[in-house]
C-alpha cells in the first residue's frame, strides 16, 4: 500500500561521512565549521559534524574536539549536531564537550562487521550497551547505523530479515532512530521494498528508520523514492555527494543532498531546505577542496546562477 509521507527530515552527513574520506592534507577545522554553519543556514535540521575516532584510522577527524566545540559555540537554534562515537571512550569525550546526540554503527553481516570493526554483529551490540546505559542516564539521544543492508562486499546478497533484525536490535537497545545504509550502493527499489516489508513484519514503525543510500550504481534517488512512498520520513545525504565508496574504486559514494532535495520538491514533499543557500554551501566546500561536486542538480543550478549573474565561483575561506 502506498502511503507517501508529506514531509522529510534530511540528515546531512557531508561534514562527517563525506569529509572523512577526503585524501591528502587534513581539511582545516575552520573550513569544516564554516561548512556546518552554511548547511544549518540552508535549513538542514540535522548536521552530523564529526566523529570521535582514532586519528590513526581517520586522519580527517583528528580535530573532532575542536570542530564540536566550535560548532556548539555557534549557538544555532533548532539544529541538531550529532557526532559518531563508536565506543564508550569516544562517547564520554563527546558528551563532556556538550554533545546532546551521538551515533553508533554496526552492520547487517558478520563479514562486514569483522572487516570494519574487528568483531561480529553480536559483539558490536555488546560493545554498545555501556554507551546506551550512559546515554539513557544522561538524557543523550543515540542514533544507530546499520551498514550493508542491501548488499555486502564480502557476503554478497543480504537477507532482508537479517538486516531488519539488526535494526530492531538497535531500536530495542534504546536508539531513537536507525539509519539503514546501502553502503556499496548495489540496492534497487525492489530490494528497498523487501527490506522495509521485513521491518514492518517485525513490528518496527517506519517512522523509526532512515535510509542512507550510496549512488555507486545510480540507484540512490530511486531507492529513496521507494522508501518515502512506503512511509519513511528521514533521509541521509551529503552535500555535493561528498564521500567515496571504498569498495568500488572510482565510484561515487553518498547521494547528494541537492539531488535529494530537488527530487523531494518535485514529489511535493516538504523539507524546509533553501536550495539557494544549499548551493552556497556547495560552492564553498568544493572551492576549498579544489574539486568538482558530484551533484548533478548543483552543477545545473550553479551554471544557471552564474549565467544569470555573470558571476565567478566563490573564493576559498
């Protein structure tokens, strides 16, 4: 049965999931914070800002304390700034600095979980229990991520029931929302339908889930459209499609926020996001990165803007 939602909350992951994949020199914290500020100004209600992880593993997130502090110092109302905290140490550091929301992550297959975090799904859930207990006592919100829900680079096809069970486990532990990640971008709308049906069969309200689609095979927008038509009202995306897919060389990664907003506007679904200000954020970050945006919508609209104003691309920070 079709029950398309009338509004969608877009969760911007570019400042964390996008920038953490950038190679070369570390992006200055000031650039990251300025990007976060521009994304919030565009109307994005949630901007994931950093990850409390080891710099040895993720060099681009080495400045996580500074980025979180400076972001919170902006005192922006009605915007959430969650941070990724894969362990209790990271959780404690983030909360001590003022974080009000954190995120944890596991996977839909043991194979990917072992490769990514050196543990099984069950072991990852056990690791999260101290975080959930601490967060519950402190009133900190916890969002869960499940990677590889529509396909795994090691296990291949993923049983929708298995992915759904992992998502339900995170919700049962106390996560207020679980983001379903098509990490390698192999899913199709049919796969998405079957996964959401499996969740519904377990009694999981689709209001508790988000979709996080990668565009490796050009299916991200189609998968998101399938999800919102089923009743999903939260979509993760990344400014300009920032973020690569490490399991498909040369492939694009996260779906672009600009493309998602343009599609949702066309479906008559409200997001509260100002496209012009979103384009400002796009120009800013890609000028600073010295590379081109992956967003087709941004490319087209920015070309129109420049033709109309005879303008040149904006300078770096």
